[in-house]
């Protein structure tokens, strides 16, 4: 069965950095576009960033553009999210998600296009 396992979350101070990882298994990782999404307390799910299957194209939500970088290592079946200049509003449970092959990659920012999710890793940013 497909698996996505996030790691790297924790507590950071505002202005600090964290690097999240997502280990994928039991499916051909290099064939799929992937995303990071987050859910803050008492808020809805927010798409954060996406990357195409070959790693050459990355797209970001306006809220993280210029601060976060998504990347992938297809040889290691791993997705990353480098988060810099963190702010308290980045506090959330962060998920990695797989974009369905049936969904247009140009719409990677639409959450319902994703067909498999990890369990999430908590990021907390203190002021």
C-alpha cells in the first residue's frame, strides 16, 4: 500500500528555519507531481507548494512565496520543503500529498486533485 511519511517538524522561533521531508514508498514516486499542504488550528486546509514529477517546475501559494522552497529527490523517493523566515502564521500541521495522475498538473493547487496523503508533521512557530 502506498505510503507517505512526513518528518522534520518541530518548534522554531520567528525568523528561523525548518526543513520538512516526506518519504514515499510503494508507488512510482517519480511519475507523480507532489504537494505540501497545511492546516492551522481552527482553519481549513491550505495548499502551500507543488512540484512537477521531474522536479523542474515548482509553484507556491502567495503566503509562502519567497520563503519556502519545495524540492524532490526521485532517486531517494523523497519530497522536501525548506521553510525560511518563519512567521507565527506558519504554525500548522503540514502534509505531503500526491497529485492524481487523472488531474491536470496545471491545477496542482487544487486540493481535491490529490489522491493520497501522509499523516502530517507539526510545525509551531513562536513569536
